[in-house]
């Protein structure tokens, strides 16, 4: 089956599911989506090759994933009360969403909101611990600020658009662009395999790289500046102020995930670990005193590997959850 045919088939399944009201097929309930449903959307949107001079345009669905720059329009054929669009770029991107035209009834209860990050099953990425803005500043409501703020930018490579339209014929058009982020912090990977180098240049912040697949992580290099070894031995990695932790979980909020390993010593790898969870995260905590750096690779775990992990008290923590 060709790539175009697979995309068309995925779109058809989504459309039929929506018409039948089978929201559970995609893991959606009250504008929420499971990792499985998210991957279905993501796989249908990735790998589009478009000429640079071509402006990609298409209609949005009530539940959608957008990974390609372009102009996107939603027109309600009936009341749409719980809709969401997931935007994603490359790890080194931030997201720009520009309102081109909006025809909705704000006074009648319609809304369009952009969230700086993603929300899945009530859990947010990045978590409140890792995002530079307080939660209330991460929401941008068109009905409140759309005229004065027609362009909204994210802090990382993912953003989300929520909307509710009560009348048929209501519509809006937005333009999605990707802008370069020289020091990416808080990333959702588009793929289950790849490599990444995370650098925090003397900034007091936390950064998380989220892979929404069960994977094997292999750390090739970790540089965390200079520390007192005695202090680390007494207080552990958290007491050092600069460390990397591997997390596993079935949600998006890193503060609710299982700690799989803590690393607070600089080394040249490899060090590797398998994490059989829906979401695997490499998280770096930085005191701001040093330039911290971690380089790693990751690959998707096969079905046989996941089966072999069952029974291992550490590796199968998510398989038993």
C-alpha cells in the first residue's frame, strides 16, 4: 500500500469513527486522547514532502494532527463542542499559529484557545515543573486576545488548539509555521527512533525529551560540570542540583511518571536501558551553574522484547501498571 493510500485509509477510519460516535476507538473522551489515538493521527500526518514555494492547504477535522507547515481551515457542518488539533514540529522547532480569519460567536459560547504544549487525558506536557510559564499564561483565548494578539508562539515543538463551535457555518483559518529554537528544551519526538543532544547553557531550568513509544534509550555522553562527590553520595542525584533522570509512564506529565534511573556523574557511554511504557522521557535538571549536555539514541522495542520484560520488577513497571 502506498503512503498516499495509507493516509487516505487512516483519514477514512477517523471520519467513519467520528460519524458513528465511537470516540473510544481513538481513546477520546471529553476532548481527551490516548497515546494510541495520538499515534494514529501522527502517523497519518508525517512524511509529507512539499516544495518550499508551495503553500500547503487543507481542511481541519474536529480531532486532528498537523505536522506540516501550511494554512488550515475548519468549517462546522454541525455543532462541534469538543475539538482539538495537535501541532508538532521537529525537536529544534517552536510553533507559530496565526489567525487569518475567524467567524465564530464568542458571546454565544464559541471559543478557540491555543495551549502552549499538549494535553492528554488531563495531563500536560511540559509539566508545570518544567515549563517556564505559569499554567494560566499557557492558554491564549482568541475571544479575549485574538484581535490584539493574532500570532501565538509556543515554548517548544508542540502546541494544541482547542475549539467549540455551536452553529453550522462557523469557521476559522490559521497558518501554522515552524521557527528555529537554538536551544530546544521540552521536546516530543515525532518518531520512535532517532538521536538527540540536549544542552542547557547555564540556565536554571528543567528540560524533558518525551518519546511516546516503548523504547530502548542509549546514552552516549553526559556532561554535568563539576560537583563535590561527597555531597552527591550523601544527598543523591537530586542533592547535586544537576542530573539526568530516565522516566517511564503511560501519561504525559513527567511529575507523575516512574523514575527508572538517575545519572549525576559525567561519563562517555554507552549506558542503556529499556523502558516498556507508552511514554519514555529523558529529563535534565540544571542548577544554572554549568553548561550541561546529554547525548542519546533511542529505538522502538519490538513485541518480543516487551514480552520478555514482563516479570522484571524494574523494566516492566508500566506493563504492570
